[in-house]
């Protein structure tokens, strides 16, 4: 396939790109802040000045961007994807987007003759680095089958869900649960702490019971240690919850638990915690009722 393009070198994007470089792929990368590409260059990547330049050089390009506005900008702005996408070229956006945004991008790329996949992911930076993501793809089936060997190297499992928009809807449905679980863990932990109980014992009992799960296992210890170093920031989690609530509203699905969890995330952001990891909802819970 030759060189592969990669747009967006945030926490997840950079980790995915490093994984691919480590597996012998040649990458052409772009990021709005070019300094984020320096480590990738040391491992053999080539840096392009614009998304259009990446598309021109590569038959297949992937993107991992922060939000719908960023994904739209990369495609439609001057120097964007649409300037060079054409027949024979494929584009896969792995960002967490709403269905309307991903459909708009897909239609614009199809109008230029290009092929499009959405491919939001489930997983962390460590999963990105080790190729253990879950990839939820939808869109051009031929492109999916063509790039499946690459997808397989990035993931422990991928799913193809048919038409564009289904990937976004599936990811947002999952995020409804994710956001609520962060808050449930924080609330239970603080209640135990305020009751004078040992928080580690709380986590130990939680882990061996019916409620034990990888998220609690991964995020409980940082909460009690006060380590809120960003793996997936509260800002990004709230963005995902906002998109999920919008989808629920569109479909007239009541999601009161998710709505309440979103309010906690919004409160955390108003407290200046937005750039910290989502497990900093622990600090919101510790602040007590007076903080709301």
C-alpha cells in the first residue's frame, strides 16, 4: 500500500501512529501543532504541512481528532482533505463524532470519488500502543476489506456495522455507560472514605464481586492516590457525553443517569479540572453537595 497517512497526533493518535511505525509501516503525518510529530520523525515518519499534502502522498489516510469541529476543519478548510481526495484514495476518521458529522464528511469525500470509513475506537492509550483497540467501523465495505490487515494490527477486534453513522451511534451508546461508570465509582469511593472506611479495601471488595471490571480496576487506584494525570481528559469525556445526549434527545430515548453524569462532568470542568483525567470526577464527589 505504500505510505499511510495519519492526521492528528493527540494522546491516542500519536500512540496509534507509533504502533504502526513499530510494525514497519511508513507514515506521512500531520498535526496542527507540528512539534508533536518530532518523536514520530525519530522513528521514521515524514511530516506534511497540510492534510491535503498527506492525502496527495498516500493511498490511505487515517485521522484521530478531538471533536466534530476538528474533523470538519481537517476535511473542508483550505489545505484540507477534499483538495486531494479522489478515486483510488481512502480516508478513515477514527474520532468520536456524531452521526451527522460523519455522514457529512462521507458525502463530501464520495462526491470527490474517494472512499470513506468511520472507525471510532474503544480503548486507552496503552491499547493504542499495543494494538489492542476495539474498532467500530462503518461505511465503504470495499475499503474496510482492503485495509483490514492494518485495522487488525491496531485492534484486538473490529466490527463492521454497515452504513456511515452506525459507528458513531454505537460509540456514543457505549460512552453513555462509560461516563456513568466513572461517576458511580467516584461516588461509591467517596461515600466509603467519608464513612471512615479504608478506600483500598473498598476497591478490593469491589473487584472480586459482581461489579468488578477493568475500568474500575484501572481507575480506582489513581482516584485514591490523587493521580489525575490525563489519559482521557474530562473535557473529551464530556464532549462524548454531550454528543450522546444529543443522539438520545433526537431519538426520544430517556437517559437520566447519563444526563446526571454529564452534569458532574460539566461541574468538574467549571472547577478547572477539564484537562485532568476523567477520574478527577472523584474530586467533584469529594467537594460535596455544596459544590453544586
